C-alpha cells in the first residue's frame, strides 16, 4: 500500500507512539511517506540507522514567515513557481488563505495514496481540505488524542468537513469517542484505536525487585509541565505525606517557574527535584528505579484532557505501581486496586491518602504488578496495534482503491 502519515513534528520529542507506528508500517513492507509541519530537533526515539531511513521518507512544510506581508509574498512566489501543478488548490487557497498552500507544498510530488493517516485532529482537518479540493487522493483516517478535544470544543464547525469525508476517526479511548460523538462526529465513522508502547524495548529496563527502598520512598511523575498534568495538585499532596519521601518530576513546559515557586512555598525543596526534559531511555530507567509513578492528570480550564497517558502504560509494563487520577481514558487502563490505584482528579487530600497507603506498604503487591503488566501486554502492545491498524487499512483499500472515486 501507498501510505501517507501526516504529523505535526517528525521525529517528535515526546510522542513515541508516532515513531512506533511509522516504524511498524515500514517494517510491514509498505510504501510509507511522512509529511510533517516541522522538523523535530531530537532523535532520541530513533533506533540505530533509523535517522537516514526516516529522512529519506519525510517531507516538511516550508517555514511560514510570521509577519503578514512576507508570508503573503512568499506564498505568491511559491504559487508562481508551482501553481500550474495544482490549479484547484490555487483557487481554494485564494478563498481560504495562504496557509492551505503552505500545507500542500510537501505533497506536490506525492499526491495519490491508498491511505492517508493523520495524527491529531488539526492535521486531519487540514488534509481533509486538500482532499476536498481535489489536490490529494486517498482514504483519510485521523487519530484523535486528548489534546485534540479542546480544539474541537472551541471550534466544532471547523471539523465538520473532516467528520464528513474521513473514512475513520480513531480516538485513543472510549471516553474520547463518546465526547467526539457529542461534538458531531458520526458514530459509524468512529473506531477506537489505542496508542501502543514498544514492549520489547521496555523489557530491557525491567530490573526492579518486589521490595521498596528501605531508606526512603521514591515517587516519580513524568509529563510536560502544563495544566492538564496536575503537577500543582501533586505538589500539594506530597506536602501532606509523612516519612522520607522524594519526588522527581521529569518534563518541561510553561508552568516550570510557577511549580518551582509552589514547591518552595510548600517547603518541598529538599523533597522535590525538577529534572526537566530527559531522553526516553533515561525516563524508562528512572521509572523502573522508582517505587511509585504518580499521574495526577486533570481537565484543564480550557477543556484540554489526556487520552490515556503512555507513561502509565510504560510504568505498568515495567512493574512500577501507578497511582493515577480517574480522568479521561485512564480508568480504561487501570482497575482500582487490581492494576493500580485511582483517585478523583484535582483532589490533593485523596491523592495524599492513597499515596501514604502505598508508601507504608513494605512491598509491592506481586498480583497487582502481574495484572498491570498483563493488561498492557494484552491491549497496548504496539506490534499488535500496528497489525490491527494495517488490517483496517487493507479493509478500506481493497474494495475501493481511491478515496476520490467514492467520497462520502
């Protein structure tokens, strides 16, 4: 199959699921091309030799000038050079703005595919416009994640075209699927497809014992320092804990300064370490060494939510117990007291109570560890999920090779 994978950034710094998926499609022998809006500045998710392999298959949108006049001038110059190859797009861009033309440029030499698979709703919305004006051809599928929800809630009409012409909308959780239905996505186009993790890679880091550290309890939280991650609630909870407890927060983001100030105000400077962004292998090592992973995700003021955080899956596969909030799709992964611990979101008191309970336990429950790992193996193994995605692609391509021949 000829498959286009459309993303925001490649290679990404945080989204390991994107690399896992592209890798799986290539390893299956298909003709895969990646189209990205920006070039990633980190290759820590790539294996040896993959940088050259991905470079040869990846096409980037040109940088858009920030000031209106240079942006318009550059678009006009590009249209003059290449517009004869895409007259329908020129007409559409003249009506909707030059941004559509910039988004189309990476596709000028690759315009017909069996499958066009987009990561994130905003990317799918753009590609739907390119298909609708006849510039691109292919069956369109779009993965929706928790970060997409606020965009759809804010401007639902912007997603009508995508919902109308996509063959499938692929939310990563049942929770997200229900919310997309309420926002106007036809139920018959929805199909939950979860984000997977590379189990074989994780197994290199499974070295922890059943007994916790005898001197202290090491908590870890991993995620960008943004409102939906709930780090402010986590700090409040840690301030209420008894005993020798340390918390490491891995990640960076716009709330770094305010969280650091909060930690100082709560008297946590000796207990909390902000480690900033770390390469994926380092993160996995730290998770495996920790006694508990804490994920305090919550719905942000702008409506932004999680899908199902991959870091929770990774901790469960590594044997590190998880305390997480009953938020978005997380309860689809964690059964309280069976595969981890769930607490209400934005509730520092309850989070502290459950953390204290886990901290005071002298050993990790082997049955909980085993059940947690098995849940991830059964439902979140990227190899199996890539195979399911390919099966879906093949089911759509075989009867009708080109989307333009029977667009809904």
